C-alpha cells in the first residue's frame, strides 16, 4: 500500500514505542498526529524526525478524558481532513506491589489510560472513519503478552490488557461493515523507560529475580508499519512481537 500522504494518529508519541513508531511512519511519508500528555517530549519527537512541519501535528491530550479526546480528533480532522491509522499506544502501569496494597486511585489511573483511553480513541476514530471519503481505516491496539502470561504484582496492567483484547475483537467485528480493520500487537520486552528495570532483574513466577532480554523499540515500530501496509481487505487481528530469548514460551 502507498504510504505517502496517509494520516496516522499515535497516542503516547513522546517516548518509547510511540516515539519510534511515529518516527518510522514519518520517514515512510505519513502525516502524523503526535499525541501525549506532555508537550516537550512530543516536540522532541517531531524535531528528531526532521520532516517538514506541515507533516506533523503535535497535540497534548489525556486519552482518559472524553473532552480531551474529542478535541484531539477534531483537530486531526481540521488539519488533515481524514484519519487512516490510529495506533492506540498510550499506556501505563502501577507500582509492583501485592494486589491487596494497591490503592483505588492506582487501579483507576491504569484503567483510565490503558482501557478507557483506547475505547474513547477507538470510538472517535470510528466516527471519523465512517464519515470520511474514501471511508474506512485501520486501528492497531497496543496489547501485551502480559494478558496471556502475567507477571507477579501486575493486576491492573494485566487486567487492562485483557480488556484490550476484548475491545479489539468487538471493534474488529463492528468495523467490518465500514472498512475499518482493527488489530492488536502484543509486545514483549521492548527496551523503553518502562522496561529499564529488566536490566537489573525482575520478579519471576517462582519468586526468583532474573535479568530478561529485551528488543529494540524500533522492531515494534516496523511490525506496526507492516500491519498498516496491508490493504483494508486484509487484517492482522493479533500479532506477538517479543524478545526472542525472553522467558515467555514454555516454562521459561
């Protein structure tokens, strides 16, 4: 599929996987909306890309807030006239503490960003993609292999990633009649600020602490690009991209 001129919106575009995906899409000729809570990292992503200013739109947004999401998509439509790809990437975790020690506020914050945020952005994308001409588009949700095999002390993150899987399946079904393809990329151990602690060791299911291999965040970006270069008549419903030697498959 021709990528030049296509319009993508990446949430959490200021750091990690979001930044690397936005940079790759810009290099491939996409026009990209860079969304996130903090302006400075978003501006750094745009500057690092080296593309013309007209190719990017930088917007601060809180995906857990319906009004903020409405504003984000309204500005996207005003600036670029359409949306071809939404990458629901924004996410966060909670402190790795025993489940009974989590506060309600910690639980609610993770659910708000990881699950409610993905829903609100998907909902807004559906409205735009149904109305635009030519209609349709693609939505890719950032899942996690934690939904299949959780880490110790990860209840909020794991629960929301299970929810993302349900959202992906339901949205894929609801979008089918409108040329909206919805898929999910489950990521294991991409090297980002969120996974930096893996270099010192992270808890394993049996109680041990072990260093885990990671992969480059750019590898995830290339997988997202592949998913979007398929025609809308084809969809990668689920893809797992993981560090080859991480302890996930089998017994570790």
